[in-house]
């Protein structure tokens, strides 16, 4: 079947060669040959009319039918119907012109098909609601194209159709931006709590991308917008009443209800900061009150709490520094008072320990330096006196006795002399006097044994011998040829002579 756009191809034919029969009867065919050429010409004209003119008439009807189906007549696009063009005069048959017109008409129809398809797609996505003016402009251009098409001005019609198509394509290109704008507008409305602005924005986004994940998140937020607003209002009322803890708890619940809400997050951050400041000031006040009362542990705990709330606060560091200084001063004061009490009690060793502890805290303390210089000699003297009184038997050693006499002389020069020192001096004086008073000791032997009292004298052989000995412990040694030596230790106590001491060698070797 021949299409309007197919090029015209001449039908090849050849003139038949005359046959012998025909040559023999020229007279009988001469009449027929006169009608043959005109008949052939008429057939050619009819063929050209069928190929070029008749498809053009059918094409006009087809274009009109397609416009009716696609909704592109002026009435469908909202424009007033165009006035019917006056019938054009029948053009003279022109194969080249008809073929060109057919080609232009086909080009216009191809652009029109794209235009209609895109228009339907955009209208299905609700373009009339989110891009009404732009859509109307594109339809107006298409209507102008229809007018040119009906007037068989196919080039102008194609131009208008292309313009309309370009506008619709530009509109389609803008869809991502329009969608993003709708999503942004919906999010802004949620942040403001503006239900009137929220609904249109959501509707536009649903027309453009009903399955978009961001849209679904906005739908979920919209579902709790009223409940969120209630919590925000409640938190604000609590904050105004000074109940920052309650406001903070309410805002935490609000952020859990809508984690994406910047309003709730900002309100929570602000109230948290105010609540933290409130607790910080309370802790600082509590710490200073405890510090003034001397409750250092409570003050330290309060200041530590304040530092945990505001780690970089210089006020907290200053408070802790003041606490440490006050604690140190209090400790040193207690050490000073205690050391002075120990001095009064003549507990010189403990007093020395107290002054040394104070100097370990602050080596520059004058009271500790002076107290240590005063207490150390007394502590040494007290230690010597205590040792002498604890072991009076050592006084039998003349060297020890002489050393203690010097200690006693030193003790007598100490002023002021406390009760404890006076008692020590008196006791030691008595011990030295008793230790220096000899006691008569009787030694007995067999007149055959040589007797030696170590560190006293060699007594030789005797039956009985008396010695004047200072109180103390002594050792007597007896020797005799052919017999084992004998050793006997005895103690002489002041004012009480011992029983007679017998020493003799009786065990032969």
C-alpha cells in the first residue's frame, strides 16, 4: 500500500515492437492508435492524483481525529476554539509540493505525539496543582500549533508544537527541585507547627513522589505534630514556673516522640543548659556553706559535683583552691595546738612528731621550726632518763653511772622544769645514790680454791672473805689444779646484802 510519505516512482514501461501481423494490417489499427496516447496520459494523471492528492485529504481527517483523542483541540486546552479557516482553493496538482507537504505534516504529527504523551504524564503527576501557569503556557503554544496545522501551515505548526514540548520538558526537568521544595516546605511547616502550610506541601510531594522515603518520614512526623506541640507547651509552662527538671524531662519525651524535630532539640538544649546552671549554682552554694562550717568533706563533695556540671568553670577551680588552702590551714592549726598540748604534757617525742608533720606540709612554718628546736633536746633527755629508770641494774657499772650523772646534771639545768622531769630527776638521783652505796657481801670457800671476782679483785684461797660491793651483778670464778673451774654469778641489791656465797672446786678432772 502506498504511504503519503513515499517518493513518487514512475512506472517503467516499454513500447511494444510491431509484429508481422500488425504490419500487414496497418489500415485496420490506425483508428485505435489515435486514442491510445490520450488514454495513457489520463491513466498517469489519475495515478498521480491517487498518490499525492487523495492521501492529503485523508491525512487532514486523520490529524483532526488524533487531536480529538489526545485532547489537543483548542477547547481541550482551555483556549477558545479557532475560527474555521476559509476553504483554500484547490491547488493544481504538483507532485513535489504535495510530497513536501506530506513530509512536513508527518514531522508535525511526530512532535505532536511526543507533546501529547508528555502532557498526559505531567497531568497524571498533578502538574495542574504545582505548575498551573507553566502548564497553561505550554497548552497555549500547542493550541497555536493546532491553528497552524488546520491551516495546513505545517512548518509553523511544528514550531509551536516544539515550543510547547520544550516548555513541558523544562517543567519535567524541574520536578526534582519542585519535589525538594515541597519537602522543605513541609519540614519548615512541621518546625513551625503550621498545619495549614503543611498539608499543601505534603499533597504536592505525594503527587510527585508518593513512595519517597523522605515523604514517608514527614508523614510520620505530621502524625505526631499535635502531640509534640502539647509537650512543647507543657515544657514551656514548667520552665516559666522554675521547674527546670520537669521541663527537661518533658522535652526529652518530646524528642523521643519526634527525633527529627529541631524545635524540640533546641528547646531541650536550652533547658538543659539552664538546668545545669541551676544545679551548678546550688552545688557551689552548698560547698561554700560547708566550707564556712568546717565540714570539709561535704564541701569537697559539693565542689566536685559543681565541677562535673561545668568542668571548665574557673569559679569551681577557685573554690577548690580555697578549700585546699582552708583545709591546710585547719590541719596546721590542729597540729600546732596538739604539739603544744603534748609539750605541756611533757610528751616530747610525740610533740616532735607533730612539728615534723607540720613542716612536711609547709617547711617555712615558724611555729613548727621553733617548736621542733625546743622539743627535740627535751625528747632526747626524756628518752635517756626513761632508759636509765627502766634498767637500774646498769648503774652498777661505774661508766654507766658516770654517764647518767652527766645526764642528771643536764636535766637539773632545764627550765621550766615540769612535774614529769622533776620526778625523773628525783628517781634517778636516788638510784645513783643507792648504786654508789657499797653493800657488804660474804664469800666462803674451802681454802684450797683460788677465787676471783671479775672486775673487782683476786681474793686467792680463803675460808671466808667479806667485800664491799656497789649494787649490781657480779661473777666469781674458782680455780684449783686438777679440778674443774667453778663460776658463780650473784646480784647485789642496794641496802640488802645477799646470803653468803660459797665457791669451791670439787669436781676432779
